[in-house]
């Protein structure tokens, strides 16, 4: 039971980190990409804007995966549960937005979520072994 509670907490931490990174990143995109804030409500993004959003999703997934790994050192399966939860969370969102974005955008976003979270988690043990210092 304690293991399931720990996995649930790790998934919650991962989701919180994903959304915090995505929110801060979205504010940066609004400030940096000309015209982004004006079209955000209508989803009439240019290619550059779509790529910026995909890059932000990628960074959010990697950082959230890292946070999961650092939170669940003794339960590596928690990262896989988080990765699956992330995809399951975004499937209905992208289904509801299907006509607002190109198909390639949905596919890239959804297909990249789990692998990028796992890539981020893989960096966790390296950071721990280095004492949190980059090489």
C-alpha cells in the first residue's frame, strides 16, 4: 500500500512540475514570439508558434520526468506510471482540439510525451551520482 501511495505522489509531483514548466514557458513564448498572445485564444498559430509549443511540451516532459525520478529513487516504475498518466491526460484534450491544430502537431505532441518523460527520468540517477552537478 505504501508503494502505491508513493507512486501516486510521484505522478502528482510529475504532473505539477509539467504544468508549472509549461505555464512559465508559455508566458515566455508570449513575450518572445511576436503575435503569439494575440492568436492564442483562437489557436491560429503560425508554424513557428506551433514549433515553440511543441518544444515547450518537450521541455516540460523532460523536466517532469526528471522530477519524478528524483522523487522516486526507490521506485523506478513510478516514472513509467507517470509517463502513461501524462499521455492519458492529454488524449482527451487533444481529441477535443483535433480540428484546431494540424494532425502532425497532435501526433508529435502525443507520441513524444512518454519517451521524453523517460529520457528526463534517465538523467536523474546521473545527477544524483554527481551530487547535482552537471558534467
